C-alpha cells in the first residue's frame, strides 16, 4: 500500500515553473488556495527546492562517511501531515524540525551516512532510507504509508522530482495551474523534466477545469 499522490504545480503558459517568475504572473494566492482544496496533509519537495528555500546554506560534512547501506526508517514524531524532503546522499541541514508548521521528514538513499541520520534523529527529524544508489521512490512511498500513516500527499516540485515520480508510476493525479503569462527563457525547468528522450508520453484523463478571477486556469487530470 502507498499514499494517493497528486503532483500540484503552478506554471506559465509555456510550462515553466520558476517560482520567482510565477509569482509575477499569478494573481493573489491561487496556488495555495487550490492546494488546500486538494486535501493533501503532506507535501514533498525535491532537493533543489529544499536547498533554495528551507535548508541551511552549508551542507552536512560527516566525519565518518560510512553509509547506512540498508533500507530503514526512523519515526521521530507521528503527525497528521509532514513536510517531505528528498535528498539522495544526505547533505541538507535544517535549523528546525518543523517546516511550514509541519514535522520534517527526510527521504534519502542508502548512500546517506549513518552519522547524518543520527544527526537528524538528535534534532527530532524523521527519516526514510530506501534505494542503493538512488532513492527507491516506490519503497519510500510504501514506508510513508505503513510507518508514518501518510494516506494523501502532494509532490510540489521541482520538475525533476515530478518527473521521477511520474517515471516510477507513482502519480495518481496531476493538478496543473497555468497563470496568464509566458516565460520563454531558455534552460528553465518545465513542470516535468529530466526524463529520457526516447520515453513514451503519459496519457491523462481530464477530470475538471476551473478559472480563477485573475485569469489562472486550474486543470486536474487522472493519470491513466
């Protein structure tokens, strides 16, 4: 068993998701209004997003880099919802065990040092280690459900972690909000990015469309 997983994103009309850009073309607080209506108590960000907005500027440098080398998890606190962080090698440091008023839960691979995981425990932070060289998202999702009681969650970027969840077949729904504006800059990440060029597209089934007063359009899709 695993949680019901929704990818929820705000993008320009050309599908770019740079937050600084979307904040300039979105009217009001539409993204978060929609996120609240999705009823997802737990939200997951990729490593880049966590490093930019939530983590300490300096990475964790262990004195002993011995990896945990096995799947495991630590439940520091049980809660109705969590702020989830993905960090393959275990380098992000956090000043608080709570982010956005929810307990932090770090998901790493089995490459993460034991010392790093003990540091998280000492700071009251839960963690999951799954996957030998990269995070096994399927196993991590199963542990989120069985060990932490996560039944509904949102993946909220960036584009590469969105793409990884899509590739792993873990997305049940895609919630896309298109603000009235165009980015157009080369090299900017799209809502789903970083997947192999030869892969087949993923078919979606439209379930609803809603227009906000500021011109943003919210579309929800089931993943086939």
